[in-house]
C-alpha cells in the first residue's frame, strides 16, 4: 500500500507546483502591463524627437499597450526635466 501512495503524493505535489507557477506567470504579466518600462519608452521617444529637435517633449506621443504617454510625462517619470530630457536624446 505504501508504494502506491508515493506516486499519488508526488502527482499532487507536481500539480500544486504547476498551479503556483501559472499564478506567478499571470501576476508577472499583469504587473508588467500595468507598469510600463519608462526607460524603454524614453529611448523610443528619443528616436521620434531626434528627427525634429525643435519640437517640445509634450508634442511627442508614445503608445504603450492601452496607454499613450507624452515624452514629457515619460521624462518626468524617470526624473528628467525638459532640458535634460532633450539633451539626453541628443538635441
């Protein structure tokens, strides 16, 4: 009898571990959608700004999933002012 219970216990443990991993993946995906990577958005915004440095950072719009941000908003999220933001982009 004891030999039969070990595979059953092992199967239960495997199922529980798989369920925990699925929950963790779901949480990470949900978290990443809610919190955009502002450093990556800044680099993308710089690519748009570099072609027209005379524009204000509030005129450059970047789409991220369901949200849209201006380069000005992105820079403020990473702690840059308007001038530093443009300088960091090479303008």
